[in-house]
C-alpha cells in the first residue's frame, strides 16, 4: 500500500500548498456559480483519469501517491460543483477526441499488461484532456483569485519535483508533466493581471502628478 499521508516536512508543505490552491479555486468557482475558464466535462474526464492514475501509481508503489490522491479528491469535487453551477454544459469535439484517447489508453494498457506504460499513457491522456481547459484560460483568463490558485498549483508541483529522490519515471512523471501543464495554464492569467497592475500603477502615478500641479 502506497503512502498517501505526509511523512516529512516537505510532504506537509506540498499538502498545505495544494490544499490551499484547491480550496481557493473551488470557493471561487462556487462564488461565481461556475466560471468560463473551467469546464465540467474536462473536470469529469480528469476525475476518471486521476482514479486510473492512482490505481497504477499504487501498483507501482510510486512516491507521487499523495499528490495524485489530492488530484482525485479535487477533480471529483470540482466535477460535482460544476455540474451544479455550469448551466452551459456542452459536449464538444475536444471532449470526443479526449474520450477516444482515453479508451485507447485503457485498451493499450490492458493489452500491454504494463503498469508503467499504463501510467505514461494515462498522464499523456490527462494532459490532452486538459487542453480544452487551457484553451479556455487563454480565451477567458480568470479572476485574480484564480491566478493565486494556479500559482499555488505551480508551486506545489515545483516542490513535488524538487522533493524527488530519484528520476524513476513512476515517481517523476506526474509532478513533472503537470508542472509544465500549469505553466501553460497560468501564463495567460499572469499576462492579464500584469496588464491590470500596470494600468493601476499608471493611474496612481497620473493622480500623483495631478496633485503636484
């Protein structure tokens, strides 16, 4: 049985950072009663893939078990929340393509009888499942609270990569893959709120100049 509870200071730090990121994003989604940057079907596909990845991780006795278990809880909770909040639930071509890839992963994993190959394919499938989500982030960047949440996710995956004691695929694949994914998901929010901050700073400077006149 893999360890899903924190045992070191670094484990506790990762747990606190990831839980904080999840709580902020869930509360923001609940407050907005859904958000244009979150997709119900993407989260649902993620939840299924997270469960699959956790099963494989347990078989491989991977050190990423706690991180994946947090993802299982979060994606399941977010799916339920978006099901209640998102009135515009649409199954698109993106979800169809992702579903086909997931079926391929399951069949190939069963055929190969290799848990390591199953893990690799499942992580790839989850990244592909998240591409519509990333697309939404670029077209409709979220609020500043979403940005804070995504930065915390990025920090959590960064700490998970730094915590790695070896470079075995079973241990490094999940945190490394989602560290890269989070960069792509967070970047449009950084651009948006960076511009907002610059406009705010410019307005403050203009007000100061007016007061000096």
